[in-house]
C-alpha cells in the first residue's frame, strides 16, 4: 500500500494534461478488468500472452 501512496503523490505532481492521459488509461484498465470479471473467457491464457509478446 505504501508504494501506491507514493505513486499517487507523484501522479498528482504531473501537469494537468499528463494527468488527464493517465486518468483515461486507468479508466480503460478498470473497464477491461470489469469485462474480464463478467466474462473470464474473454481473456487470454498465460501461453497465449507469451505467444502474443513473441510476435
């Protein structure tokens, strides 16, 4: 939790435009997380992930 607090403090020091981009990325990550909670089969296995990274 301490690391999160440090990151949060650093994020608040970013210029407004950069914070807006960061906020959008966090919102997208939260949406994808909710989608995976709703339908776990929409995700990929570790092997599929490794294969995708190798491309």
